C-alpha cells in the first residue's frame, strides 16, 4: 500500500514536474512520494525515443541497418545463425517491413509498450532492493521516479542525437551503436569497439550522462520513498547499475561482432 506521508504541497502539474526535474529534481521526487503520477514522463520518454528512431532509420536507411545486422549474424555461423537461404529471406523481409508504413506504426506502438514493461520490471527490482537496504517504497512511487529520472537524460540523448544525426555523414554513423544516441560523452570514444568490444562497453558506462542517471535514480529512490537513507538510495542505484552493466557486458562477450 502507498505509505501515508505528510505532504504540504499539493500535486504538481505535469508541466511543473517536467520542468522541475531539470532544475529541482528533489522537489519533484518528493511530490511523487505523495502523488506518484507518471503518465507525462512516460509520454515524453517514448515520444522522443520514437522520433529519434524514425529519423535514424530514415537517415541511415533501412537497407544499411538490416544488411549490417544480417551480415554480422552470418558471421556468427551455425548453430546460432540460420542457414544462408533463410538469412536472405530474413534480410528481404526486414527491409520490406522497415519501409512499410503499417509496420513502422507497429514499431512505434512496440516502443510504447516495451518502455512501459521495461520500466515496470525495473521498478519491481528497485522496490525489492530498497526493501533489502532497509527503506520503504511503494511500487508506483519507484515506477514514477524511474520515468521522471529518465526524462532529462533521454531529452539530452535524443535531441542532441537528432542534431548530430543530420550534421554527420550517414556513412560515418554506426547502424547499430547509433540507434540509441549519437552523443559520445563517455570513455568509449577512447576504445575501438571492433578490437576491444568488452572494454568498449565497460568504458562507455563511464561518462557524464551515466553518472547523471545514477545520481537522478539515487535521488529519486531517496525522496520518493519513505525512510530511505542516502546510503541506502545510493546502494540501490549502484547495485542496479552494476547488474545492468554485467548483463550488457555478458551479451557483448557472446556476440562481440555486432558492435564492430
């Protein structure tokens, strides 16, 4: 159940929360403790992501994205990769789907649904971790906090990414690595993904936006929960960050050629 808290301030409007998360995030998260409403943040995150994905596909072209992915899949070989004839069928089908307006609308819908369920799973893990570290937080409190913590980072990544997308030549954009953002604010710029894929992933986790995200999540857990100490909030955020990094590193170690 939602803990009963004494919140003198009434519920902030969606605009107040979206602006406030950039300038006074603690106030926004404290307001979410009493009024865990998340729809505005959810819409901002998924709309910006969908716009960037659409623009990225248009700029880099579906053919280049699909061909690069299929070529890397072919390099894996059997038994993980399908036989050559099946691979070519997949290539043709994915290029056709990427150009089909109905399929593209479906991709946008999948972005909306996928973001909801991904954050839903993360919220459950964050809630359990908060309880383990001695805090108390309701599921919807942490769910709302995670979406609002994502707003500033996604805004920077997608908006600056859109600018870079049309400044850079399409041939200089990696068809897989660039799908999330083209903003390079981490140590990954010092490592070749082709030669050292695992080190590249680890280095990419050390950057300005990465630590900003970590701080926002720790601040969110601390202020949106009840009796959550600063130490507990940071322990939760760092633990979840390390688990995510471990998962991505493991996938990269299994399929290193996809980022080359």
